C-alpha cells in the first residue's frame, strides 16, 4: 500500500542515517520531510500523507510503550513538554508529529521551495565552495561534476574510487544499476588532498576502520544531515558576502541539477549542429535515471538555453565527453 511504501522510504532513510527507529527525534522527522519536499519536489498533499503515516506508526509504538524519544511528545515549537493524557486521539494525538503539517503549509507568496537555489551557476559555485571545509567541498563538487545524488556520493568507499583512472562507482544508486562516473583532474586532486590532509588524520585520531571515503571528525561516515547542515551554513555565509547572488538557501540536489542542465545543453547543442552526441539512453545512464521524464523535475527542457554558457565555461573546461565511454 501507499502507507507501507511511505514508511519504508522513511525508515530506510533513518537507517542510512544510522538512527534506530526507536531513537527517531522530531528534528530527524522534520529534516526528512524537508528533504522529500524540497529535494524530491513532493506536493503538500504528499507531505501530509508522509506525516500521517509516520505519525500513525509512532502513535502505535507509543501506545505499546516503546521507549521513544521525548521530543516526539512535545510541540515542535516547544510550547509545552511531556506526553498528554489521551481522550480523543484524533483531536489530541499522543505524539506531536501530526502538528508538522503546519510547518509545510504552502504560502502563495512564500513557498518553502521558492527560496532554494534550483541549480548552481559558475558564480555561485565559486562563491559557495570556499565557505565549505575540504571534506564538504569534495562532496559538493562530486554532485556537480558527476551528478551523483547525495546518498550516492556519501556511499563512496575506498574500494569504489580509482584516483589513477579518475573513476567513481557509488555503492548506493536509486535504480540499482552500476553507475560509474568520471571526475576531472581538478576534482581528483582535491579528493587526493582530502585523503592525505584530512581523512588520514581522522583515522589516526579516532582509530576508525571505516571503509567509507567521507568521514566526519568522529571517524564515522558523513551523514546526510551533517552535509546538509554544512551546506546551509555555507549558503548563509555566501549570502552575506555576495548578496547580489541572491542565495537564500541551498539544497543537496542543486549540484545534480547543474550537472543535468549542462549535460542537456551539450546534448541539444550538438544535435543542432548535426553532430553525433549522447543519446537519451546515455543521458539516463549518466544520471542514473529510468527515463528522461526526470528532466521535468529540473525544469531543464524549458531553460536549457539559460544554462548554455555553463557548457563552455564550466563543464567542458573540466571534462572531455570523448572519455565518457568509461561510463
């Protein structure tokens, strides 16, 4: 059923973030809902369905005396604390999860998604990157240069990246297909610097034996939440230093959108010139898509010409499509 599907996606996301279902906090639920609302562009109706299903799950767990996090039993706005006595569960739910509907209520003039960067321009990339530490800068550039989803980028392990041949194969992909991507020399040099200057020190100080490529200070794999937080802070700093860029907030898929936009511009430009170029199948393989219907999510087909300058100044500067046969 739809409810089972929604809960599976939610619990899988918590599992990937190393959060046990009994340790889930209100903040973790809120961050997940933000992810599906902004990153996956779900409608408010869909978000309400997620909230209803998640709330129903934790209502049932609470009634069965599972030891749940205390944050689930107080309003998200911290107006009160502690569980309440239940008389009418519809009007007085045991948990406060259902109250999150108000947090995502669309506004005609101020939709949550309206403040998010659709994709990055060259100027935005150049402004944002310096505000990220080397660790998060590598992840940031990985989404831009390869089009990886953030969960795929974070799933990269030491044995799935080949610095010599500049190839990366994430262990997690949405479609389950083998997804090999090529990175430009500048990206390979950056990741090599991270390995030597950052990751090695983390391993030495924590004794970590993790095989994941991107590690936090505690020696554990970097989580979506950690990267999202770093990107949010970088966006705020960039907005202050470069107000003309009008960066209100950033999200983890903007780099993937940039890659898709530039790739589409290249493909269409080559076709207009009558040159042999990437097929739609090639495009889908590079993006790990099932079909080009995903382009509609990025609004690229109608705005391809707007990002065409990226073709010469950004993408082709670092990557050679003749080498794409590796993918």
